[in-house]
C-alpha cells in the first residue's frame, strides 16, 4: 500500500520518533505548524477514525496523555492543542492525531449560536 505513514512505521522512510511501542508511534511532523508539532499514529493502517477499535482508542488516549505531559514539560509551555483532521482536511489517509504545543487557534464564526443550534436540532 502506498501510504507514507505505513512506510515510516516499517522503516522504509526515516522519521524523528519520540515514542514507539508495538501498537503506535509518535514522530515529529515534517512540516510543523509550531515548534514540537508531533503526530500519534497507530501502527495498523486505519484510514478513518471510525474504524478504530476500543483497544486502540484507549491505547492512543494513554499515549496522548503521556506525550502531552512530556512535550509541555520539555518545551516549557502551558498550552496544548490536540486535534484530528477529517474529511477533506485529512491529507494523509492513515489515522493520526496532531499534538500542537502552545498552538492556539482562534477563528471567527459566520453564524450566530442560535442559527447553528436551529440547524443542529432540526430533524434529518
Ligand atoms: P493531515 O492529514 O492534514 O492531518 O496532515 C498530515 C500531516 O502529516 C501534515 O502535518 C504533514 O506535514 C505531515 N507529514 C507528511 N509527511 C510526513 C513525513 N514523511 N514525516 C512526518 N510528517 C509528515
Ligand atoms: Zn498507512
């Protein structure tokens, strides 16, 4: 399979790993949005986060907590954004979580809360 993250996992292409176990790997993003931008990647190729089974979800959650502590401590920051791109914004189709130390995203909404609430609670 022509997947860049599978190639990193099986050692075909190099990466700057900061954590690895039998089920997952954490490495530095090659094109970081901020200092310390890392990715948590399950070793098994899942395309969509909805394919993840409970065991790997729990496992990733544990790594998320450990890596958050590690990055915040080592980089001496007191903020962390943990995110997953999905749909069109997911460029690499191998599930991964972004760890973004000290990254603060502030976007301006286009609609009022009431307007969006009406949309969300309307019948499908
Ligand atoms: P996305 O799929 O949009 O959540 O983002 C994919 C992320 O993978 C981007 O932030 C890329 O910079 C990163 N990326 C792509 N190729 C590599 C690579 N070979 N090593 C490390 N990070 C990568
Ligand atoms: Zn893959």
